[in-house]
């Protein structure tokens, strides 16, 4: 965290905001470690079909007679299951690698889309005020009071089950958090002198919104954003626990945990434990990056 | 101010109306309540009778008009499952959920604020790093998983706390409350903590970042320069400044805690509104779903209004808008 | 234990203990043994015994009320409020009622009460699933004397006694204008049964106290705390932590742990619920979830071909599902009813799994390369339903029928199944212990006017089956009726109208100081639990 007080390195070339950002980010070893772990996880997820010993989505490769094998056992098909198998005989290692994919798509996908939608609407509400503000904020009220599970059930009924539909459900559930947060900070910022100055210069609204107002609303947004990625992944797990998540034959980490948890009492810990570890590492690495990112991006910490 | 309030109330009514339409269409899209409620061996005649008895034989728009008519008289309908007034059912369940939600909020502020303050004031210390790592765990772990783990450890293994359910209740104002008995508290502890876990992390993070920002602000620097004691600086100047985001989030989270305590209530067999709504969704008990959402929306609107008013009180830079 | 009890119960407790006197004080755990804490998985939605026909409600009603004819753990008829019954003509049944029975409020039980009950059953307002069908055949109820009844039906009605095992008898004087709400509040939840209602918190718990003037076996418990814990893991945890003494619906993944725990005991009984696959018999042309291997719709519905249905059936390794997925708590079956139950077909076992023969049958039917199908199922209705669907998907894929599995909540599933939206789906059926029940509801051609095939969601139709059902429904001779029903089932099952998988075993778990008379009908009642 020494970066916050350190002066920017003297650059031989011209200093762009991006370069400064990169160098400030790189100064923190923990954050770089987080980034490294996250990159490895992302690579694992992207190249899952070439890395995983088994295709856990292909029912023909599974056999319930291999079900709940403890870690290290060799299954009927000759594969050594280093992390054991679940109740369907699915290799846990393969399941986790493929599950990472689904969880990342769901978590990051929904957080990014929800952030874009929510932040734009929040900014608009704060800047435009009046009717627009009221309309958007009542929409937020409506959204925030709508139980996640009911929304997910309805979307499930309309669209059917699937990874993409879970993303849509999460976006619908989460955009309001961003909108409300951004509006809150923007309301304060809007009164500041630099916005008034920009308005006096008759800059276009979109420029004022995105070049002046938005960067100053970023810090709380990033706090919420990193939390929401983690939350989206956990929420997807909860939806799976309630039987509303992704399809059972294409389990995410959350679904693997939820499914495996039922076997916890009987001592088949590995079905739930290893996906849990994977989920934890993923979320922690995202948050380590996010934490530091927030400090780097916060204009108010640069005095 | 009055104009502002009136406007907000009018807008809120629109929200309520929109919500009821969404629920009607949504429940209609999900499935047929009679298919779920009826005994499997009921014949076609019995099915038709049940459909008519629940008023589901009318076209959807007519069902909605009937609902609106009754709603204007304050009658939100009868539960398909319990044959009791939906609103009454919800109000009977409300104390249990309120207890849980307030318990969780209380815990999150009680634990989150001091830890966050510490982490913000001494960001480099080992203690802060442990706190921040812990807070990451707090919102990484799915609620249901933590809940079942708590039961495993504290009820099954150690036997310290009861595994589920609500404890002894005392009747106040015609409603049953359990927070006044020791037995009630022992039942409340685990579910409240389970529900609070996420919020504790949230409060820690918000407080920490707020403190860190505030410490760099000119007015804090001046206060220090003036020779004010660090305690006074922290608790008067810094504290006041970080309250805005914390108040916003705690306010917002109180609503969502009440609305989304579903998972915790299911795992701990806590007889609150969350349990009622998930049960009602599972059997498509539309009158209860509609009434529940009406109550929740009203609650949210109220909370948001209070948060907005608090904003203007806490931060004079924000003014309540009344212009069109 | 005593510390955790509510004040009211503690008081009741003290009184009982005092009454029991010195004899009880010899027993160290005397006080504990008088109270039973039980937890059930399915919530009771009403204490009105005629409001909602639902197993958990019937279980609770079975503690408060009685029926003319009760059933034992094996679902056999036993005298209840009627001591005896016989058909005096093909369409007239005479019931002789038990004398000296009183309701909880002291009112005597008479034939008037039965006649009143029959009148109330079809007229409960807003009932989402009434008991009306059980009294619909009745055209006249004649009160011969205060304790003799003659019931006349439209047609010869061999099933009338069976129907009477479903109707709980109320008191005319108490319940003349009683509403469902009054029952739910406990105010008029007054019957002749072994327990009185002390309090009821909807969806949470019911507190009972013993009815000391019960006419049957005296219940072992002075008080019962009947809690509803819907989450399976939480229910097991409540038992393991000692919060409750007795639970039902033990999740199969927890079975190994519960069985291994010496402090606990398990009771089990083969149930009456068959888990089976329904198939699309409705469409001759393309079925909605079947395509060729390139994803193009097929011109004809392969499921209309008997050989394809046979192939899909023998592809399934039922013993593997029973042992691996159900952990032994299921019996592979090729028919609705387990051995020992009326109209079970003797020596009619499920086919041995044979992937090679399944492939050969598919080739014969013109699908040597198989096809693609989506198998639908619920994921929160039956024990391990989502897992069974996946296991079947594995087995079908292995014979060349590439299967996609879609499991969804019962809420969305059941409506779609009822509208014939699926090609193949998993579902269950809990039978009455009489073959006409599943045949009429599942296998008979759907027909509104006759009330047949109401749950025939695949729309299987076979006139040979219908003809036999028609004969069985008016056959008063039990032996002849059983033979006809066995034949009807055999025809439909040989034709693979449905693909049976297994019959579930009902499982309860308790402290090892207790014993329980397990029931085939899945009902969980306090009178079936006693100290060991």
C-alpha cells in the first residue's frame, strides 16, 4: 500500500494516465499476486477442454458405478480421479476446471453488464434530476424489492434454464445496486466547482457525464463492483442450491458445492470441499485486485 | 418538502401498481397453481372445480381487475394454500423476520464498524490485513454453505446452540416476539450471524475506504494541525464523514435483509416472511406473493425516503429536489 | 431437554408427572419420555381435514381425527370409527359404528356426524384440492339407528370402503358452520383422535396433547411438538444435535451417517410410490424434444414404436440406480405396487439391463444410429430426482440415444408435463393399495367425463386396458377384481406405456430409545412412535 504516498516514477517517455495506472498497480506485490492467480484461473477456464482429464458434460463419459470415489482412486474408465468423483461419477478435477468457466462467465459477465447498465442510469438520474431521476429511482426501488429468487423463477419460466439466462437474471437483480450507488456519489459531485466549470464551458452532456462526473464516482463503484462479482458467483451458487441455477449436467462451482454438500454428513467431503477451495481462490484473487484497483483509481487518495 | 413528499408518495403508488401487474403476469407465466396444489389423483372434474374455486377460470385481465377492486378496499386476497387473508399471514410472520434482520444489522454494525475503523486507521498493520482477508471470506462463501456449516459445528458437534427454529415467544401488541427471552436469543444467534456475515464484510470495507479517504481530506488535516486529539479527530471529523456511505448501505441492506432472508430462514427453519415467500413461490400461491411484494415495496420506498432525508441532514451539500 | 420447552408445555408436563405419581419417579428420564419432539419435512398447510388433500395434512389430521376405516402400516384396512362394514347389496354398504366414542370436547359420536361429514366434504370454500371425489359416488345416506349407516351408491361400488379410509369424521354440533380459519387457529380442530391440538403456528409447528379418552391404543406421549423443517440437511442436523427425537424423510446421502450412529435408530418400509418415466404417446409425427443426430426434427415419433420403448427400458440399470443413487432406499420395479399389496402382479420383475439388446432393438426399429432426446424431470420433488434423471441420461446415451437432461423445480415442471410439452419425463405416483388407482389415473385413456387418465401426462391410450378397468371398477368380488386389474396392468406394462424405475422406501430416523411402526403411506404420526 506504499504506492499511495509514493510519487509516480519519473518516466523518460511522456506520462499517460494508463502508464501511470500500470506502474502504480505493479507497485503492490499482493495485487500483482492476485492478478497472477486470476490469470492462471482464467487460462485454466479458457483451455478447459485441453486440460481436463474428462469432459464432465458428456454423459456418455460418466458412470454412476464410479460415483463418490475418494481422491486418488482409479475409475472404471481407467482415469485416476485425483480429487475424487461426485455422485454421478464425474471427475471432480474436470468438473472444477469446467465449473470455473461457468462461474467466471456468470460472475464477471453479470457484474460487467449490470455495472454498465446501472452506472449509466445512475449517472443520468443524478445529472438530469427531475422526472428522469424520479423515474429511474422508482425503477430502482421496484427492482431492489423484487426477491432474487422470484425474478430468477420468472426468467426461468420465460426463457428456460441455462447459463446465459442466469446471467440475465443476475443483471436484472443487480443493476439497481450500481445505479443507486453511482447516483449517490454523483449527487455530491455534481455540486462541485469543476462540474459547474465544465457546464459554463458548454461542454456536451455526454462529455460532462463520462469524462468529468463518472471518474469521480468510480471509487465506490469499484468497491461495489468487486463485491458484486464475488456476490454474483455466490448468488449463482445459492440459486443452484434452490434448484434454479445452471443445468445440473453443466455444473458451475456453486452447483458442485451445493450438490456435494448433501454428502458432507456422510464423510464424502471432497465433492463439496475442492470446488469450495476453487471458488474461494477465485473470489479472493478478484478481490485482491479490486481492493488495490480502488486505491489506485481513487482520485481523492492522490493528494 | 411537502411537495417533494407528495410527489414521492404518488410515484410510490405507481411502483406498487407496476409491481402487481408484473407479479400477475409472472406467476401466470411460471405455471398453474392448481396443477401444484391439487391432489395427484384428482380427476378432471375436481380440477375444474378447484380452478373455479380459486377464481382462476377467469381471463387473466379479469382476475387482475377483481384483485384491484378488492385491493382498493384493503383486501389483498386469500391464500390459495392456507385459505387465510394473505396480508394477515404476512403480518403474523413479520416479527420473526424483523427480529432476524435487525439482529443481523446490529451484528454487522457492531462488528463491522470498529474493525473497519481499525483497518482504515492502520492500513499497514497485520491486524488490518487479517481483517481484510476475513472480510473477503465473508462475501465469498455462499450463505447456505455457511449456514449449514454453522449448524454442523455449533449444534451438532459442540451442542452449544439449538440447530434450528425459533425459541420461546412473548406476546406484545398481539404479535409474538422471541427477542425478550434467553431461549429466543439462543435460537436467534446462528441465523442472525449467518445473515450478517455478508453485511459485516460490507461495513468493514465501506468504513475502511471511507476512513482512508477522510484522513487525507483537508479538514481532517486542519483538525490535526489545530492540535485536536487523534480520538476527537477520528470520532468526530472522520466518523461523521464516513457515515453517509455506511448509512446508505446499511439502510439499503436492511431492506434487502428483510426481503432476501429466504435462504437463511429455509436452512434454520425460521418461521419468517422469507420462509413463507419461498414456500408460496414453490406452490405459486399468488395472493401471498402479491401481498408480500406489496409489503416489501412499501418498506423499501419508506427506507429509501428516510435514507434520502438523512442524506440531506448529514451532508448539507445534498438538497432534496422538488423542482420538476 | 426441559430447559428448551415452552412455559405452557412445561406446565402441562408438571401436571402429568404429578398424576403419574411415584411410579414415574423411578424412571430417571420420566419427564423426557412423556414429550416427543418430532420434525417433518413437508409442511402442514391446514388443520381443516377436508380443505386440502395433501399427505402432510392427512398425517396431522390422522392424529386429531379418525376415519370410519383406518389403515395400518401396511395400508390394510382396520376398523376405525366403524367396527364393521359389508355390502348388503352390490350398491349398498352397511357400516356399524363404534359405540361410546366421544370428541375432544365431550360430544358423543353418532351416525348423524358421519352424514354431516359427507355433506360438508364437497362444500369447503376455496379448497384447492377437495375430498369430494371420495363421496361423489354416494347417492343416499340412510341413518338406520344412532350407530348404523347404510350408504347407497349409483353403481356397484367395491371401492367405497377404500374411499372411506380418506374421509376424516367431524362433529355435527361443533363443525356445522366451522370455517377453515377456525380449524387452523386450533379453535375447532376437535376430533375423536389420539391427540388434541394445543397450539398451531402455521408452517412452523403444531403442539399436541394426549387425548386421554381415546378409544384406541393409548398414545405414549403426554405432549408432542410437531415441527416442520423443510431442509433435509437441517432436519438431520436437528436429530444429530438432539433438538428433535424423531425425523421423517431422511435424505439418502445422510443415511450412511445416521445408520452408523449408535445413538440413533432407523425405521423403514417399502412404500407405495413408484418413480417412472412418462413418454410422449400423443404425437405420431415429430415429438418436441426428439431430433436426429444432426439436430433436425424426425418425421415420426420414435416413441410410438414398441421396440424403441423396450430399448429405452432395458437400457436402464435399475439396480445400479437403487444402490448408487438411492443408496439402497429403493426397490427396482416393473409395476406400481410392491409385493403383498392387492393387485400386485406376481413374478413380474423388471428386465435385466442389456445395452447390446437395446441397440439391436433400436436398429430393428430403424434407428441404428440412435437419436437425440431431452429427458425432463423435477429437481425438488422426489428423493434424488435430479440425480436419477442424470443417471438415466448416462444409460440412454450409452445405447446411442444421446440424452440431454433438464431438471427444473416442480413449480415449472408439473404444468409443462400436464400440457404434454415433453417427450420423456421423470415423475412419481403414490398409489392407494389397490390397482385400479394407478390404472385409472396413469394408464387409462384420458377422458374428462369418466374422470380417467387425469394424470396420464404422456397420453398413453390402449382400449384393452380401458375395457378391463371398466370391468374392475364395478367388480365387487375381490379375487376377480384383483385378477382383472393384474391383467390390465400387465397389458399396459408389456406395451411399455410407462417405464417404471423403482419403488421408494420410506425412511424415518430417531433416537435409539424410540421405536416406530413404519408406514407404507408415508404419513408421519406421533401415535406410531413409542419408547423402546
